[in-house]
């Protein structure tokens, strides 16, 4: 098959959707398919696109308040004549649109596509007040593209909630994946006197819940002097969180700022607890899967996306971050009870296998084949 993966985000900006697109491309090429990524040209990009990448239009900064509070570079312009030329030359069997609600690029491609059109919805709609007003803008746009889509998928049940209000079409759940070979479970044999580690990794913004982790850590530290908290990531609330840690007189708290992939893997392998207390705006929990794969016990906020992922015994991980006493008790339980930790880790080791990239990509490949058989002659 010849497959075009449409990603509205700049390839120069790290993000979960781009990671999925790149991994899907690599896996499909390995399986013998011809795959190209269609994406807006990054701002100030003066070079030719990388091999296997087609630039269409340009990108601009866009604060995605509809689904979270982060800023991404998304498509802002697209040349219709160029799109016609690309589609005529490439003759894709499948065009796979990731986050088709994003403006401009998806609709202009869909209006001209003669391929089988598949969509994947990654994001969960935030329940922030501002979201409800912005949905009034997004809804008409998304309705205008839905009629061109043959098959709909989403990464989790929470990611289907918004799009299901727009259509009666079935929505197939295909989860995000991770590269299990990249993550190795450590033996975790700390040296005598080494503190137990709680590790946070994420953007430092309100919805990620780091301030609630600091409050719970204050309670936990009262009876656990042998612990430390590592906070990795940056964002608009970093200074506010650093001041809060000082005001609360928290011991052994380190703000690491942005960390690279190598250090992330190292810290995950060393962590006793990985904590992601996000309040809302999560449709999936890649970071939770990464923790599972390294053997770190995860504690997660009770948002719908994380609840979707933490199935079965994983429900032990779900906590209400705004309930400080409950949050601290859960941290204490999963940090200091070896038998419970062992049960959780045994469950996680087996559970995470279903999210390996080869398994996930195989699901997409089967979906493409079935869609092409059903809609390819239309």
C-alpha cells in the first residue's frame, strides 16, 4: 500500500502525536509499505524536507486551549495547487489524518482526496470553562470535514467522547504505543542510605497537577525523611512551583528543567514512584506506559484518559490529586509496601505488552487493508 500520514504539527516540535506518526511510518515501511508524512513546513525552515516528508503550507504557533493548555506549531496556510499536484503524483491508497480537527491542512487535503480517508483522534476535550466557548468555533469546522472520512479511530474511549457527538459512524479504538525495547526494567538495588525517589515528568502548567504533588509530598515527608522528589520539565508555572516548594519548606526537592531522552530513561529506571497527577486534558497515558516498562510504580491523576489506561490492578494507581491526604496515603502505600508493589509490577510487566509498537502498528495495518477493500473502489 501507499500511505500518506497527515500530521498537522511541525516536525521540529516534540509531541505525542508526532511520535506516534513517526513510529507508525517506521513500522509500516518495515512491513513493506511506501509511506510519506505530510506536514506543514516549520517556521524558519530553510532546508529541503527530510526524506519521506512532504511539506504543505506553513505552520504557526497555536495555543490548543480546546484540548489542553499547551502551544504547538500547526498548519496555518496551504497551497491548493500544490496539494492537487502532490495528490496527483503520489496517488496514495490511504490518507491517514491525525487530529483532523486541527485547522486548514486536513480539510484542504480531504476536499481533494481520491484515497481512502482514515482519521485518528488523539486528544480529549478539556472541561475547562474556556473550552466550551472555543468548541463553538471548532464544532462547525470538524463537521465540515467529517463527511470526507471513511473510517474513524481514536486512541482511547475518552478521545471518542467529543467526536462521537459529531457522527453516528463507529469509532475503532487503537491505543498509542511505545517502543518496549527502549525501556529496560532495572533491578533497583539502592545503596544503603539512598533515598527513595518520586519522579515527575511533564509540562509545568496548572492542568498537570504538580502543585498538588508538592502538597502531598509535604504530608508524605513528615513520616518519610528518606525520600526525594525530582521534577523534570518546564512551563509557565515553574517559578510559582519553585516558590511554593520553598514556602512549604519541602526537603529534597529538585527542579531539573527540560531533560533529554537519555536522562529521562535513566531517571525512570531509578525511580521508585513515577507520578503524573494531571487534572484533565489527557486522552492517554504514554508516560504511564513508559514507567510500567521500566518497572517504576506509577501514580496518576483521576482524569478520564488515565483511567482508560490504568485497567484492572492499575486502578490502584488512580488518585484524586486535589485530595492532599488521600494523595499522600497512596504515595506512601505504593512507595513502602513491598508486597503491593510486587503485585502492581507483575501486573504492569504483562499489561504493557499490548502497547508495543509492532502490536499497535499491526492493528493499523489490518484497518488499512479492510478499509481499502471496502472503500477503495468508491
